[in-house]
């Protein structure tokens, strides 16, 4: 019979090697100039959105939360571009991160925000995009490739913001 000591001498290194191999697996996250991770999420009005179905349009994927002051500060500029840019060529998908959809709807109503607010209850989209906080925004081109990534609030209706978005829309 093999003694416990000998068994542990072989079993411990074997187990550790399996753990180390497993820890070496890297999760792929969203990167610029790579295909945007697809997701299927429902908005607060009950409509289902799938990113891949929006190919042919430029899509702003914005991760945000109602408890985040920088997120709330960029929303008026997001609404302005949402109503300014052509609806058949540009979409905003504002993905609520770790927040209550009822509070988001209330904020949207109060602020007059009409772009879709998507709910990511299991944070799968947030994980696929590798977000580190909110707000984080990804600009996805007509072919479904991430072209820009922004961490922090942006004044989307500024001359630079509009020029960048129009550049992708007109390609």
C-alpha cells in the first residue's frame, strides 16, 4: 500500500500544475481593430437587441450606471448626437452596469433621453468587453470592428466627437 506521504509528494505537484495551467488561460476581451464581441440584451422597454444585427451601422456601445456622476454628465451629449446623426446609420446602445433598470428609466424620462437602455443582468457583455469601470464606450464600425475605446466621460456633441463619428458613418 502506498503511504500517504508518498502519495502527497506526487499528488500535490500534479494538482498545482493543473491549477497553473488553468490560470494561464486568458479570456479574450474587446480590443480596438478587432471584431466587437456580440451580445443579445433586452432594453428597459422589452425590445431585444443583438449587436451583430446592426452591421452596416455605426454603433456606440456605452457602459454606464445611474450612480456614476461622469456617466450622467455625458448623457445629454449622447442624446444630442442620437437625434442629430442619421438613425439608419447610427445607433447608441447604453448598457446599464450593476444598476436598477427602474432607476435608469426614471433618469432617462427626467433627462429626455430616448436612446435604448439595455440591461446586462449577469454582466456578460461587460465581461466580454473587459470594462474596468463606467463610463466606458466603444465605437463599432459598419463591419462590426471596434474602432475607438473611451474610458471616462466624453462630450460626444463636441466638434471632435461629431467629426469622429461622422468619419465612421461616411466610410
